[in-house]
C-alpha cells in the first residue's frame, strides 16, 4: 500500500462498486467538536441518520498514517476516546502519512479523501470560513479553497457562528463555489436559522440538489454547498446565541488563542456558558444534514442508473 492511499471499509467498497449511495462524514466533529462521552453516541446517531436518508455512511479518519473511508465500531471508539488525536487538514495529510500518525479529518481533508474514493456527497455541521478580523490576521479556513477544487455536494448548516459570514460568502463567490439554500434563500447561521445574509439560489428537493451537482460536474471542478437551516423551533434562542458568541470570542482573545485552536476553544466555551444548549443544537443540525445528504446521495445514484 502506498503512503496515503485510502482503505475502504467492506460496506463502503461494496456500495461504491454497485453504484449505491454513500455519504462521507468528517471525524473532527467527533474528536474535537463534541465533548466526551457525548461524541460516541452522536457518531452512531449521525451514521443512522445517513441510513434513514437511504445511503451508506462513510466516516473518514486517518489511522496510523492510512486514510480510512468508513470506520468499524472499534475505530470510531478510538477516534472518540483519544484526547490527543491530531486535527488534520489537507496540508497535514502528507505529514500524517509519512510519519504514520493518526488524526481526525476536517471539512477540507474529508472532502478531498471522499472525492478521491468516488463519494459525491458529504454531510457536516458547519463549514470553516473567514474569521473576524481576518483583514489583520489573514485567518481563513482551508475549507474554502478545498471546496473550490473538489467536486462533491456538501450539506451543512452554513458556517460556524464565530466567523465573518458576509466575508465568507464573498470568498465562496470569488472561488466560484456554488451555494444554494435548501427550501430557502436565507443563509443559515449554524445554531440559528438566519445569519442575516441571503443567497441567490434555492433548491426545493434532493432531486434538484442532485441535478445542480450533476450540472456543476459537467462544467468545472468545485463543490455545490447545500445549506440546510434548522427549523425555528429547533434553533438556539437568538438572544442567548448572540450573548454566548460574544463572550466566547472575547475569552479567546483574552486567552491569546489563535488559528485552528480558536474553534475548539470557542465551542467548549459555548457549551459551558449555554448550559449544554449549543451541544444539543449542534447534534440536531448534524443529524438533519446527514439525513438530507443521504436523500441527495440516493437521488444522485438514481439519476445515474
């Protein structure tokens, strides 16, 4: 086996060879986005949501230098239990491969490995993007450029609330990433249904989302981002949201947290300050995205037959 060549689980390999729908899932959510032991229960719930949508789940991680597309229960246990597991973006994959290291994959690296395996749909919580004060810090997620060159559908609840949403949408436009709302032109704000920004386009069914991706694939490489806002009765209270986000960002600034450490620091702060409310909302939105991704993958597979 060459460095970095992915290992497919038997179920994922069988599904891909038969043309059945598969949905990629990132592992950073499990390792760094959710507290233990809630993360292990959430892992099973997210995979079950993909199956409800009619697809096979393929959680992706790097174990001992080898990318795995589809994990066994024991491998998920390992990802969820290790507090020192690395966080691997695209730039980190060659280091992990060469040195035999293990790590959880971010949106950028999950997208790359999913596309390399022939998986066309990926479900996540929220994308990375342009950080606040990026004009001074140049702090911008590698997710954006990865999506510009990787052909797959990404179902998400917008971008993480701690980011500069208008600037992120501007960057996605500059990078020619297709962004559509699911059933709405309101761009979601992750924990809340409305970020205050709008989109030009919406799709109203999994079949429409699949058709947009099929057309995109014929035109040029690049992702189709399908944003799936929470229903109003399932979102975090907007007043609580604004208060805890402001407090979390101030705490990160005071602690001198920078770069890729900002997101896990802020998520932990939000969880504590909201009394666990952000965790419950985070899990809800990921489950909704996973099920919708399964339905889009099913529509793609049906159209290909």
